[in-house]
C-alpha cells in the first residue's frame, strides 16, 4: 500500500466538510458585511475567530469544564444504558413492565429537573453530569435493546441445543451481535450529552474558574458579547463532534473484522 | 386534464375580499391624542418577566384606560425571551422593559435604544440569605464560606470588585426558591419585592441586602424605545410617558384591582404576596426625587454614574453622553 494512502484517506474524509465550513463562513462574512447586520444579532465569523484566539485561555478552560461533565455523563449513560437494556432483554415480562418508563429519560424537560438535581447533588459538576446522563441515556437503552432482542432465532436455538444458560446466551451471543446497535445508540448519545451538559450549565453550572461553556454563553449573552456566545457555541459543537467521532472510531475498531457496518 | 376558468363573479368576490383585508390592515398614521380611542395607535410593550407588581403600573394604565385616554392601544406581552433591547432594536416590539445597565450595553453594541421611563428609582436587586446565618451586612455574604446563586451580571462584578478575596462559591442562579429553602448555607440573588416574600410564605427565614446600598444602583424596570421613534414620533413618546405616569400613580396609590388582573395571568403568586410585593416596592418607586419631579423621571447624574461604573468594570468600553441614553419626561411640553 502506498505510504500516502492514509493521508489521502484523511483528506478525502475531512476535506469536503472543511471546504463546506470555510465556504459557509465566507458567505456569512460577506453577507453580514454587505447587509451591515448588527453585531448583537450575528457577529462576523472573522470576529468570532478573533475572539476564539484572543480569549483562548478563558474559552479553553470553560471547554475543559464542560468536557469533564460531558464525559462523566456520557460514561454513566453508556454503562447504565447497556446494563438497563440487558436487564430488559432478559425477560419478556420485565421488558413489558419497565420499558415504558425508560421513555421518561427521553421526555423529561431538563430545565425543570436541573434545579432539583442541584439540590440533591450540589450545583456544578455533579448536577450538570446528572443532567447530561438523563438527556443521553435513552438512545443507548433503546438501540441496545433493539439489538439484543433482534438476535437470529436460529442461533438462539443453537445455543439452547448445546445447553447454554441464559447468561451465556446473553453475553456470548446476544450482546456481541447487538454491538452495532450499541454503537448507534452511543453515537446519538454523544451529541445529546453535550447538549444536556451545556443546557444544565445555564441553570446549575458553577461560575468563576470552574465555569463551563453554558455559563460563558449565558454570561456573554447577558453582557452583549455575541462574538463570545458564538465562539462558545462553536467549541461546544466541536466537543460534540469530537465525542461522536471518537465513538465512531472505537466502533469501527471493535466491529472492523466481522461486521459490514464497519467497512466502507 | 381540464382547466377550470374563474368566472367573473368569483374574480369580483375575490377582489372585494382582498380590498377589505387590505383596508383592515392599513396602519393608522394619525398621531395619538386625547380622546381618540377609535384611532388609537397600536403599540406593543414587552416585559422582561412575568406579570408581577414590578409591572403593575403598566397593567394599571391599561385597566384604568390611561393608555386609551392618550390615544394609545398598548398590547402588553409578558416575559420577553432573551435581552429585550434586541427585540426593540429589531422592531419586534415598540417598547420593552429592561434595566439601565442593559441600555448601556445595548448602545455599545450599536442598538439605538433610549430609556423613556424608569419604574424603580432604587434597584430592587438584592441578595437573600438565611437570617440564622447572623449576617449583618452584604460584605458577610462574600467573606464567609457558602454558596451564592447569581447570574454573571454587572452588579455581581461590582460586588466581587468591592470585596476582593471573596470566599463564597458562585453558581448559576436556578429558577425559583427551592434551592434557597433546601440549603441553609445558600445565598441567592433576588428582587426584594419577590423571592424573599415567597420564602417568607414558605416559612423560611430570609434576610435581604440591597445591592443599591452597596453603591450599585441602576434604574430598573426601565421602559425603552427605539431612538428613531423618539426622534420621529415625539408625540407618541410623550403620550406614552404621560400614560405610564398615570398608570403607575394609580397602581402605587391602590394596587388591589390591578393585582387581581395580574393574578389571573400569573398563578404562581398568591394574592397576599401580590399585595405585600406592591407594598414593599412603593418606597423604591416613589422616592424623594420623584416626589419633586414625577414618577419615572431620570437624571443625567444617575446615568453618568452608572456609565462610569460599567466602564470601570469593563462591561462597556466607553461612557456615552448621558443625553443619548434617556428622554426626560419633564422636558416634554
């Protein structure tokens, strides 16, 4: 294989979206300048980039705070989501009894529950991570469960014929075959985690040195600094992309040699 | 496929309907004036929170007919989302309420908004603590361990500068008073006309410190308009100011009827709290200064002081001339 093949693959993967991003930003820059749009409505992309550079220490510190909470929330939703799905998949009656209640995680308005979490858990990292978990766990549960119950019945029968117990069937057949679904759920959860983290920070985040991007957004908005708002939003989006990309990469590695979804 | 042709009768009916709709939508360009209710100028006023005694005078102006008397038909919209000055600047609403420091921030961002009426002469912004903590002054909030729920607003920057080496943990302000009720060590930002009264009603022990007493006292619940409206429609602005003055006079003197109206719009505040809040805020609205001038009146000195404070806090870069920031009701003939 050519030594430049990895570079070509990298450019082929990331080049098109980067070109679209740059073109989009140029269009917005030209439009804002031509229309003389007020800065408090839409700051120029060049001003946003300048703010990203000039205030990088401040913004990166906030990004790190948000990242910590997002990772804790995502980790909890990944672990709990898979565990809950395994429990639900283990029995038809358990599934029928408890599945409807998992929808609670999808529908609960985080703005209502965040203040209560800050009372039960203390404002800051704990409450924010809990919000991130609540917002992101449902897709993991739903997708993992879908994969677990969709195992090829012929293979399940084969395991039964060979005297495999429930646990063996679950962990040696059902769970491995549901891995593509698990990673689908984790990909969706990755983006939702960032949203849940930032929104929770609006309400229960710490101010000061440990403030996250959500607090930066609210504070900048309140003080009229729309360039800082957009800079923080860009960083939050980048975090979401990074988490999504990481899950994608891990998924490809895990599924690489045996599942069609990891080959393209 | 057949193509149906409109008959002449159908076309005539359609044209007549279009003309009727067009006439109905035609804006009334007449200037407002006393007694011209049938030609009242339609305007909108967006509030920056839910209906509470803080906005009582606006509802009183509507209910008492003060707006109508001055040729205005004002649609009051509670709880504007986000910074209300943006809504005014972008023609989403004609008037809105905000605080004086937001006017300065808005103008630095290029939004041509001007203050026309200031409800609170003394800002009701405060910090609420539990009485059991034994604090005697606002300094204690910052010099003792604990948590303060507050938004990162100019007043907080002012206090953090005033009390360097603060040991209190700062967290975002959560809605409602549940966190204050649950945690004895929690201090919380508040309007002294609202949250402390709710806490008292919940059998808590709130004690409040006014931030104005610490030296930061922007006009609050300030009615703003677009600068172009102030320049191009001075008669509308004058009538609006007069109507607001009458509405607030009526509300300060007797808030009961208006409280009943607002109580239907805001079910979260009971009648007793409405009455108490209206009572507590009276001294913040009608001060010695307004007794000499008029309700809602503003002064150049107050605006200059605020502008300089915001420059010192690096909230704005430059203090604009005070004359650009407000319209003085007493200057209107």
